[in-house]
C-alpha cells in the first residue's frame, strides 16, 4: 500500500499517519521529520533546509527529491509507505511519477484556515524523540514532559504565529494544486478533518478498508 497524506500544515497528517502505521504496518515517511533531524545534526541537507523551514517556506524541490528518494530506498519502505508532507509541489509529484512510484491513494485531509491556526498554536513537540502533542486536543500526562521518553516539550519554531500564516500561504499557493493533480489521476479521496481525531481516523479506516487487498 502506497499512500499520500495531503493537507495543510496542522491538518492532522502526522497524527493520522501514526494510526495508519500501527494498523497497517507500513512506515510513515515524513520529509519534515527527516529535515528536522538533519537540522539538529547539522548535516549538509540540514544546513540547506534550515532558513527555509524557519521562514515557513518550502525547501527547494531538488533537496526534497533527493531526501525522499533515499528514504524510499530503505528496506522498511519496500512493501509500502505513507508519504506525510511530501509531495508538496507539482514538481515533487511529477518527480515521484518519474521515479516510477505508483501511488494507490491520496487522502486529502481538509480543515479550514481558522481551525488550522487554533491547532498549530497549541502544538508541542518533544525535543528528544519528536512525538507530537497538543495543549487542548492531545495533552501530555505531565505538562511540558513527553509521555514516551520524558523529554521536554517545546513549540516548533515554525509554529510561531507569524510563521503559521506564512506556511498557510505557502500551502495554498504551492501545495493545494496537488488536489487537482491527483483528482485528475483518480487517486484523490477527500477526508473531512475538522472534527475529532477519532472521527477523521474512522473515516480513513473506512476508506483504506475498502481498498482491494
Ligand atoms: P512539516 O513537518 O511536514 O510541516 O515540515 C516542516 C517544514 O519542512 C516545512 O514547513 C518545510 O519548510 C519543510 N518541508 C517538509 N516537507 C517538505 C516538502 N515536501 N517540500 C518542501 N519543504 C518541505
């Protein structure tokens, strides 16, 4: 099973992909996570990506295409995967097609901008293991402390209010055209994402359950 999760930043792609990983046993390949690790470790990719990420802009397509190509080549991705946060431009989607990656389904999680702003401003992430939380919707058991590893929970730099606005603008300009791109290829399923995590998850489960085995 090869899936793409599409949707604005904060639409719930990360949260829903965790559920798909658990239930279907395929890995989630998140360019955002790979890039954050690269920045933290000061690798050449990290050095290239940092300024774009801090500004809420997209990292150049050639960098992303190399990153995702390498990640898809790892053994755990051989049987299938969920792409979380990639492709984010038509050029990236075309690059996947050129690589011969055959996508079964694209789940577009739809949430209004107002809702996105509320969600992103409460988002917290563990600085140690990268687990995500939300002050309102998914609080940790002990405030500011990761349930999974005990690390400290922080606000991602790109979740600061001004950056959130920039990321939304970037999404509408550069990523939203992918909705039509995949609709034309008959791959798109729209998922209402403004209700609860569970409701969105149930709908995704229903859609994936109906896929031919
Ligand atoms: P995310 O965690 O998916 O929201 O990604 C965080 C940041 O990493 C984004 O705001 C971009 O700056 C960068 N990024 C992640 N994935 C991509 C991508 N596919 N194309 C371009 N930039 C990306």
